[in-house]
C-alpha cells in the first residue's frame, strides 16, 4: 500500500508539473525560504531557467524535462516582474529522486525484516535438531 501511494504521488507530480510551474510567488519571499545564501548564484539558473535551455531549448548539457516539454523551461513566472515559480524543475526532479530512494529503502528494509523473521523461526528448530 505504501509503494502504491508513493507511485501515485510521483504520477501526480508528473501530471501536474505544468500547473505547479505556473504557481508564482514573490522573489523576496523565495529568498527567505531557500537554505542557501541569496546572490550566491544567478536567480534564473536557480529557478530552473538557464541560458542554454531558454535560448535554444536544447543545448550542450541540457537535461530532458520530466514530461519532455521544453515550453515549461522558458519560465512562465519569469515573464512577470519579480515573480518566481514555487517549485523549480530541479526541485521537482529532486522530489522524484527522493520518492524513488524512499521506495527502494522501503523494499530493502521490508526484505531485511522478512529475512530476520525467517532466521528467528529457523534458528530454534536447528538447535533442537542438533540436541
């Protein structure tokens, strides 16, 4: 059930990626939410719009978007003065990676728990056979 929920959340992120990108907030508000120092990098690079992706759509080192659409990379919020997207494309990608790692960890720990349970059941029987 947990894996199905993680898969559903991941699917909803992919489906609603364009809608999430159109949620715009003030840049000054985003500077307070970020853990990094403001001004350490260019704001357009941080919010998911780089010179290579916005100018040509495909450049050297450009990465494929989650749904493969290049229109979202141009930045809906960058056309508005002082606005940035609530979640950048990079943030959405990081959320997907986190969900994947969480699912793999869940499966691995579940298998480890089953193996420990089997070991606990089998070990007393082996001790009785030897005695």
